[in-house]
C-alpha cells in the first residue's frame, strides 16, 4: 500500500463521487461543485502517477498539465456560474429541465 | 525530527476533521463560516509544519498565500449572503 | 537531541494544544459569539507557538522572517474575519436591503 | 508515518467529497467545498509538487469561494433544500466505474520511466533552471498559449451574457464600517507584492505566471469587494488590450520567428523572450480572472430592467 496506491484510489473515489453528485442534483450550483470535485480527482490521479516515477523529484510534465488544468477549471466554473445566473434570471428556476408545475421545488 | 513535525501536521488535520462536525451541524451560516475560518488558519499551520517535515521550503509560500486569502471568502460571505437561512434554527441559540 | 530541537518540540506541542482548544471550543460552545471568541484566541496563539517552534529549526534568517510574516498575516486575516462575522451576526442585514449585494 | 498521513488525507478527501454531494443546503456544500480545496492543497504538498499546492491554495481559498458565494448570494434561494434521497440506479454505475478504475490501478507497471529524465537532459537548451517553467513555456508552449485562449474565450462568453463590453457597472457600495476599507489598504499591497514575488520566483523555483496571475486576480477581487471604484475606471481600451496581451504576445513572438528563422511558430531560446512572454501572460491571466468574477450579470444595475 504505497503512497501512490492510496492517492490513486482516493482520486478514483473523488471522480466517481463527483460523477454521482453531478448526476443526482438537479440544481445547477451543485452540479458545478460536483464538476470541480471530478476535476480535483482527475488531477490527483495524474500527480499520484507523476510522484510514482521513481526518480527523486516529481516528473514535471504532469505537474505542468495539472497547473494549466487548474486555471482552466476555474475559468470554466466562472463561466458556468454566469450561465446559471442567467438561467435563474430568465426562468426563475436554477434547474436544467423546467418543471411545468412549480409546486415541486 | 521530521517525523515529529509530520505527526504534528497529522494532528492538525485531525483537528480539521473534528471541526467539520460543526460545519455539518452548524445551525446558521455564520457558524459554518466560523468553522471555515478556523480551517484556514489550521491549514496555514499544517502547511508550515509540512514544509519543515518534507524539506520543501517553497510550501511556505503556499502557507503565506493561505493566510492572505482566507479573509476573502468571509468578505464574500458577508457581502453577498443576503438571505437569512433557517429562521427556525436561528432562534434556537439566540 | 540538541537544545533548540527540544525547545522546538515544546513550542510546537503547546501550539497544538491551543489548536485543540480552538477546535473543542468550536464544537462545544453554545453560541456563535462564544465560538468566534474561541476561534480567534486559540488559533492565533496556536499558530504563534507553532511558528515560534519552527523558527528554531528554520534554516536561515529569511525563512524565519517569512514565518513571522505568515503569522502576522494570519492574525490580521482571522481577527478582521471574526469582526466581519460578528458584525454580520449582531445586526444582520435585512433581506431586502442587499438584494443587489450592497451588504453590511 | 508517511503512510498514516496519506491514509488520513485520502480518507478525509473522500469523506468531504461525499458530504458535499450529500449536503442538504447549498451553503453547507460550498463551505465544505472550500475545506475540500484546503485538503487537496495538503495532498499536493504531500506529493511534493509545491507549484500546484500554491496554485490550488490561491484558487481554492481565493477565487472559488468568492465565485460560489457570489452566485449563491445572487440566486438567494433561502429555503432551497436539496432532496438527498440516494438513487440506486445512479449509485450502482458510479460504484462500478470506481471499481473498474481501482482495478486498473493495480496494474500500473512498477518501473515505468516518466518524462522527468527527458526534461532534465533538454533543460540546458532553454536557459531556464526550473523544469516546470521550462515545460510550461518552452517545451509545451502551445498548451500555455491555448490555455490563455481558453481564458479569453471564457471572458468573452461572460461578456456576451452580460450584453455589455465592459465591467463598468459592477461597482459595489463601499462598506459602512472602517474595518472593510482598512483591511484592503493593508492586504492589497502585500498581495501585489507576493504576486510579483511568485512571478519572479518562477524562473528558478516553484512559482510562475499562473500562481502570480491568480494572486493578482485575488487582489483585484478584494479591491472590488471593498467597494473601491478603481477597477471600473480603467479605460476600456486598456482593459481590452490587457485582456488579450497574454494570448497576443505568444502569437506575435511565434509569428516574428518567421523572419529570422525558417520555421514558423517557434520562439527564440533566449531567456529574456520567454520571461517577457511570461510577464505578459501573468497580467492577462489576472485581468481575465477579475473580469470573470466581476462580469456576472445579476450584479450590474443597468440591465435590471431587462
């Protein structure tokens, strides 16, 4: 049970929990937060493999990829939140599919 | 010696996990922000200890950054949480 | 175990105790204001002792200056954050007042 | 001792993410997400990648919390309680996926060689001392360039949704009590200083364009949060030039290489060119992120009527 296996297993659980959260929540904000969790899981998997490569210092290429990925994730989240606001402004509901009967939140 | 610092960092992470209970239970949003603020400072201490334990001095920059940025989330909370969450729980502890 | 290592262990342990007090305070205190009090007092002192402990084993002078700067910033950040939360709790903004995020 | 630390960090990451999904209120989920960012930056520290720990700390604590808090505040759906019944028909496939991935982990070959050695040998040609900055700016310059393009496209998207072409109308009224403005006067210069320090550090140590850009963006967001009008008063032309400066500087450098070398889209290996591009990239990353945070539609006042 080396460090790599622990963090790789955590990464897979993060990814699946994020995927489940993304699927289960109708509300847009919760979907976006779940997407960020999935992104965190994917990056953790990349870096746990980079750490594994035996050489004393960590392999720099996946680190550069994850660094770019973090900035792309935050810009995608900002844009998605902006869209969510717009949907809420237009339709009054922060949901993807619009329920006919508004009684059920 | 490094193992001692790693043990201290582990102890602080356990502190964060214990504090999570308040985030889950906290009746009103201010309690949750208080917990988040404590995690921020505990995170700074953990990063400093890890920087010493793993002999990577540049983690201190991350700790310095954390110390700076925790207040921004609280500012956002104050300025933008216009709604007041569960009134029923609110007067439970006033 | 040289003298400065023993001192460093002692200060780090006392810092840990203050953090433990802060977390326990966060969990057990009945009211938000008391939790705020526990939080500010505990973590500033806790962080202060841990930084003091680390200064003994920090390699060079600039590193220890950076440690002290981190501690000062954390103190500034957490005290003003606790002021904001307390202020927000004491006279909460009326729901209508900051619909557009005017706040406070 | 290390394994115990890894186990605790791994379990707490998984537990916090499960609690985020299962949280009943949105606000609770967001606060848990901020803690998730903190734990993740501890994981990066443990995996000996200080660059990403710094970037995650700056993004997680600074921008992600503010963005989510803003959106939640603007949507102001106070009684929103998510129905958190576990639906098995979704949980089973996710568990199956997790099992497949976990099973594949066991088959990772023990002795595969990463690209670390390749980068180390090719490092002297780039005149940069630090491998990650060399990978970011020289070996994989395309990724950084197109990543700046992604940032630019995100800002354009936000502006289209706002149906304006500037961030003028996003001023927040100044906070009533002195502490709000006092803390900005104290922390802002420090943030700009640390952002510059991280940028300068990038040439030979963990740091660089992204971390510096994100810290400068956090400084701008804090300036805006304190109700200071200075961000909106930036002349529109300058604002647009700075937005595109990162993307264009890469393009101009790559295009100009046509004149003195025969290939297109390479750039001279001299260090000054690369660092110059890095500094331009930092400014444009900072301004793009600031415009993303400020640009959300519900805030400005003039399209209230729409």
